[in-house]
């Protein structure tokens, strides 16, 4: 998915839900929620979840498996 599309989905979610800071999680082109930080990647399936920060940086779950969840968040696009 193109970074601009992910950022737009995140902006729409933040506006609709009055969320500031933290990260908007996106799975299969749908905003699925908000998390305060990237401390618990194991809560998400690997390779399919994106997290868009307030500055526009984009991270994706990486490593792990479907049963134990992801091992880490990997930055895929820097907003700067």
C-alpha cells in the first residue's frame, strides 16, 4: 500500500476519533485502532499491520508468526 494512502487513512481516523499522538493501526486498508506506542508488536499479526505515527512515520509488523504475533515494528517510511 502506498505511504500516502496509509497516511490519509490515519488522518481520517484521527479526525473522526479525536486522537492525538500515538499510532493509528491499519490492516487491509482499514484503520483498526489506536495504540499509545510501539511497545507490544506481539499483539499484532506479522507483516500485515501498519502503524502511522503523528509525524507520518510508518511502521510495519515484522518477524514472528500468527500464533505468537510479530517480533517487532520495522520502520518502512520516514515522513522526513
